[in-house]
C-alpha cells in the first residue's frame, strides 16, 4: 500500500461530516449505542438470558445482512468520516446508494449500489469491486477513513495511521448515497467489539 502523506490526509479530513447510525435501517440483531456512534452484532443477549429488542419491520430496514446505514445522506459535494475497527476480525465499510435491496440477499458490488471494502478472518482484506481486489496490508488498520467526492465519482479508503487502502474511480452517482456499516457476526460471543464512528482528529 502507498503510504498516505499528511498533506493528503489533511486535505480529505477538511470534509469531515458528523455521521450517526440510523436505527430504522439496522438489522434486528444489531445493537446500536444510544448516541448512534457504535454498532455490534447482538446475539449475546440471548446467550445471557436476556431478551433482544424487537424492531418493527420497516421498508428501510435490512432483513438479511447484518448491516446499518447512516441517518445522513449525500447527493453532492465531498464527505469524509472515520471508523475505529481495532480488535475486530471481520467488518465491511463504505457507502451505498438509496435504492439498494434491503430485504433479500445483499450483493456488495458497485453494480448493485455498494462501494465497500472488508476484512474477513482477521487478515483477508478486499475491495468489493467486480471482481473483488485483494488488498495487501502490512499492518492491520485500527482506524479507517472513508472519503467521497460525489461529482468526481471517487471513493477512497485510508488506513488513517499508515496508508492508502483503495480507491473506486469513475463511479456514477445518480441518487443519494449513505455511509454503510456491517460489524459482521460475533461468533458465539467471541468477538463482540463494536464498530465505532470516531471524531476526526485533524492532522496538524
């Protein structure tokens, strides 16, 4: 991966936006923090004898994939946000267009309205283009930055502490897009670390 320069990171960080999670889109087995900044898979409540909160089905809610969108949508300009992924073995981050399918199988590729990267099995990083591109990552990112330039059709991902991860270029956005998050499954309580939307500490 190409090391990200402080100048480049500072350039994209100036477009930082305040992103919060939308509970009306969250899969029923996801647990969101009260401030809308953290999300994790929630089956551990059953394990400990508790009762999962029942979310009423809504047109916006994911019914199959353990995913959630942000409340904020964007149809112009530039935006940037950062997510702490430290301690997780699996996750998906990126953006999705408004018309994505939320009730059936989620196919995470640009043709279906998703521009994302993921981590699987602790060390398998991929950009979910078509076909997917395996990413060579020297050290596991602890915080991932996502930058979008709507008019330029650009989506870039950064390891905030180290390197550029991947960029989708030549994207054609024709509708609102939303920040997209999936903390993946927690494997019987073994990995329950949440994804955390972080305030952006601007590079000096």
